[in-house]
């Protein structure tokens, strides 16, 4: 069973109803209220209450709750089945002073009015009563939502000082919601951008994923450049290249993945035209950057593969079937085709190589591009060879012959193998 928006909303309403029946105040809070008012599916539901974490656990039972953020007053209530997502129930709170610009030094339980003040942006600071269909808006969030303005709650400079990640969240929300950044909020982000350096890579990466995987990624990128947050996140990217990068991002499909967008941003790091760097050096830079952002190893591998292959089709029309098929067999080859086309378009380079590749991919089935191997390492061992460096080169030769259509059966492969095998069996 997959989660459904309706089931999740009903469960989030049920959690409110149960807290209310037990005599507590309970409301939907934050992002889910914003999404609900905008008629969008909420990613997750947060409920705010005056019940303490202990009282919440007592009401829903230990087996149906998780106390992951208990010290911050947060209890997760698990849904009865997988149709609904879990609900985070948080006690109304006021956050103490932020000593490190990352997290509050203490948390004091409080009221909805005060709880709204600790939230980041006015549109994220509202409460909603799903039972009586009533909005509780202490921060003029509804007015900003209607006018499509992203505005910090209170003094933007102070709020960004408390938690520097809010600068990146401001950019992310403005871009993905297609809202205008309020002038004071924008000024605070621009002024304080260098200070984002204290924020953990994990939190930065989480926001970047949401921003760059979204169809509004061009706007997100432009805002990063405009506020100079870009310089903190990707110091290797030359600010002079930002127009080119924005154009390339605009050439990707709307549903392009985070890895593809990141490869687009980092593309010129490996480009031979910007600086004569060796491929290994470029790869090293990409790995260093993605590691600094603490991306997952899958993300890093994907980004490095895309960037490393940007030039591989420059001479596509002259390549053998084996050369073409080997790259096209890669799961990210569709992403690579998009990226190469976007880069060539932006740089006014001829599109003929990529058109050739697209046409080649269209004319061949997946089985033609990546047919099952005819022989394996086991066959080499049976022929008396010991595993070693020559193993790979022998198998590669056989594979190339297969991909080039020179051989098609296992028998032909074994025959070919005999011809190319070293004569001494050691
Ligand atoms: P998304 O659609 O990405 O989930 P969201 O607004 O729900 O957006 P979350 O990170 O899930 O964002 O946070 C839920 C709510 O918690 C926010 O709407 C906001 O009220 C509050 N919040 C989250 N992060 C911060 C922060 N860094 N500073 C202040 N308030 C925050
Ligand atoms: Mg959320």
C-alpha cells in the first residue's frame, strides 16, 4: 500500500481530534497549513499542542509513538497503516537564545502565539484547526501567501543570525513557490551569506536537493548567485559563469534529478576550455566538492560520472558501435544526453553529435545496446587463466566484438577467445 494524500490528511485530523478529546489544544502547524491553504499536497503534517511530550506519549501509547525529538518536545505518532504518513506532534515552544547560529540552547514550552514567533517565515508560521476549519494567523502569513511574498517573521537579520540555514530556506521557498523575496529578507540574506559556512553540510544538502530537483531550479540558482550563497556552497564555481549555468539548467527537463542539476552547475570544472585540467584532476575536484557537501555515495558517483562523460560524444559520428553502446548502457545516459544537449545549445556548439546519439539510441533496443554477456571470468578460468589484469582486457575485447556485431553466440565468443588468449597457460 502506498501513502495517499487523503489518508495522510485524515490521520493528521484524527491526531488533532484525539488530543482535543483529551482536553488539550491541538492544531496543524507550519508547512502543512501553508500547503493546505495553497491547495497543494503537504509532504508531511505537523501538529502543535499544549500537551507535553509525556502526555502525548501517554495518550497515543508507547507502541504508536516514537520519542525521537523528545527534548525539543517532538513526538512522532505512527499511522494505523501505511496509507498515511506519520505525524509529528510538537509542544508549543519558545526557543532560547542561539549560541552557535545553528540550534537553540534551550526550549521552553509556551503558547501558539509564541510558537509562531520561533518559526522562520510568515507563510510557515500559521496554525489551522482542521475540525472547525479555522485559521490562526499571528504573523500575517495569509496576507503574504495571497500576495506571494516570502518574508521572515520579525527582524530578518536577527532571525538569520539565530539559524543561518534560514538564508538557504528563504531562497528555496521563494524559488519553489515562485514567491517574491521580501526586500528586507533578501537584504539580510545577501548581507549575511558568508556566514552560512557554519551550517552543517547535511542541512545544506537537504535544502539543495529540494531546490535543484524542482522545476523552478533556474530561479533557485539565480537567487543563490544573486545572494552570493552560491559562493559558500560551491566556491569552485566562477561567478562569471552563472549566466551560462542558468541557461544550461533551463535546458534540462522540468523533472531533472538533483544529480543532473548539480552536474550542470559543476560542468565547467572539467571543461578543457576553461582551464587545461587533466580529467583525473577534474574528477578529484568533483569528488572533493560532493564529499564536502556530504552527499550520498550514489549521488557522488552519479555526478562524477556525468561530469566525466561530458565530452565523450564530441566525435560520436566517428565512434564504433561498442563505444556508443557502452555509454548508452549506463543508467544515467538519458541524463547525460539532456545535459550535453543543454550545454551545446548554450555554448552555440553544433548539435549534430548529440542528435546522432539520440537517433542512435532511438534506433536500438535496450537488448541491442546492452545484450547479456556471452562469456564470463569463469570461462577464462576454465581455459586455464588466472584472475589478473589481463582478465578485464580479454573480456573487454570479447564484449567489444559482441557490441560491434562481429560475434553473436557463446560458441563464437569462445572461438574468438582462443585466438586472442596468451599462448602460455600461466
Ligand atoms: P517542506 O515542504 O519542505 O516540508 P516545511 O515548511 O514543511 O516545507 P519543514 O522543514 O518540514 O518545512 O519544517 C516544518 C515547519 O517547521 C516549517 O514550516 C517552519 O514553521 C518550521 N521550521 C522548520 N525549519 C525551521 C528553521 N530552520 N527555523 C525556523 N522554523 C523552522
Ligand atoms: Mg515539511
